[in-house]
């Protein structure tokens, strides 16, 4: 058994309770790290005070002291006269690094105990270590808290905005070219063919494409003798960041090429794909199968001025940000719905930012989910499904 004056121990125990709970909560420090603190591990840093904890591996972790912990610790150190003992333990036994605790409210509930003005510790029952966790937590629970029953588990379905790419062409082709810029290469291709395709990338005078570069019109823009036929799967699974970026760049070129005939254009300024205006600026409605039934949505629509219904205020184009990502060994197109606003079907509306903010404030999760489903249906249409020769395939 061990006895200490209650005046000193009351301050000490308050420190144990507050610091070893509050500080550990706010700083995520371990119990053993707090118990092992020395007086010098409580120090001033500018206008604030800090705690220094020794973590596993001998590393030190410094955190700002909670203001309540500061108040109780200052009072405790002052009463115990520990300010000059910088190297001494802060609240553990000097030789054994042991600490003990009791609940003051419960301990002094008996008038006879209060009158003695002493605390008697049982070394086996009152040890301040990991075994005290449950008792400390019980002290924090209000007496009138009652019985808490968790909510009934609710089953929810999570819908992803990732559209899986079903397949790639088995091979891709690389060849040397004298062209340095895409615009120069495009100009030559247009002279050779009316059906110019954009599913290729150019860099360092090397032309890369899923098209067979040994065929025309590619033979007019590259050195046929340097053409290499390579495995696409090896490129798709590469761990080299630069090669991975080049692969995504080629996929983006394929997506742009396949969407353009369907009336969807890529905006370099905004970094998204949007539905182009119809030739006569008439509304365009798209029918698709939602999660529950057949439905439709306006993907291009004009909105007249409130003051004059014969004039258009702006046109709203459905849009999406498309980003190719790889998870494990699978490739996906990440779809993030958006809108594009124009004043005449081509030029951006002066009020585009305000219009976009307004519609985003009105939309809820269900509305965004509906757009993801709509774009997934649009991108998975048979008319957009692509054979091996046509580069890549989106699942139906």
C-alpha cells in the first residue's frame, strides 16, 4: 500500500485523468508515452506550451498542449515543486516508472475517507496502465445516459461512375516520321485521304497508333521500314509513369474520334466533352434505359429570355469530364457530369458561371446519378461499340 497527501494527489490525479485522456485524444499519443514524460517534456514554444512524447523506435513527437491540460499541469507542477527537476519524471515513480489512479469523486464519497485527507492506493487494483482504459471510459459516461441501441443496419446500393473498357486492340504500331507537330501531320493526312482519323499520338518524331501504319494513308507520313508491331496489353499494364501517360493520351484521342460523329465535341478550354448544338438549334432529346424504366433527357436545349420569348437567353449542353483510370489490371472511363452554356450554340454564354452554379445548387445526388446513367448508356451504344480494328470496345 502507498499513501500520499490528498492535496498534492488531487492535482496529480487530475493531470492523469485530463492529460492522459485529453492529450492522447488530441495528439493520438500512446498511454505509455504519456506516462514516461519528464518535466522537461513540458516546455514553452512561443506563446504556447508543448508536450514531447517518446514514441516507439526512440522517435520524439511534439504536440501543442490543450489549454485545460496546461492549467491542471501548471498547478500540479507548482504544488509538487517540480519546476527545477527538469530531468525528473513528471508523474510516475522515479525508479519504476509506475503510476496509480483513483476516481476522486468515488473515493471520497465516504465522509470518513474525506476526513482522513489521504488516498491509499492498491498497487494491483489502481495501476495506471492499459488495463485502466475501461474504468476511465466509464467515468466519462453520464449517469443518466441510459441504454444506447445502435440504428438498424440499412442495406444500400452504391453506383459507380466508372465505365469499364471491355477490350483493346491486340497490337499497336510505332514508326519514325519526319513530322514534328500534329498540325503538320494532320495537314498531310488530309491531302491523302478525306477520312482523316485522330487516334494517334506524336512525340519525338515517333508516330504511335492502333492503326496499322503499314497501310495507307499512314505510309505517306511515316517511314514504313521502321514500323514496329507491339503488344498492347504490355503497354496497358506498364508501371512507368511516362508510358502510362502516353497510353492515356492515345485513349483520349480514340474517345474524341468516336464521340465526334455522335455530336459530342471535346472543349480544350474547359477540359470536358459536350453535346454540340443542332444545326437549326432545335432541342435534342436522348432516350435511354434508366435503372428502373425507359426515360429521356434533353442533352441540348434552348431557354428563351423572360422578357422576350422570341429571343434565346442561352443554350444548355449536357457535358462530362472523362478520365481514363486503371485499377488493378482493369481500365475504366471515369464519368463526371457537367454542363456547358452558350449564347448561340457555339460561343460561351456571358452568364455561364452563374448558370452552372445555379443548377449545381438545385441538383441532388439522384439527379447526378441520372446523368451518369445517361452518359453510360450513350457511351455504350452499339453505334459507339468498336471492333478490334476500330481500336477499342466499350461494353454494351
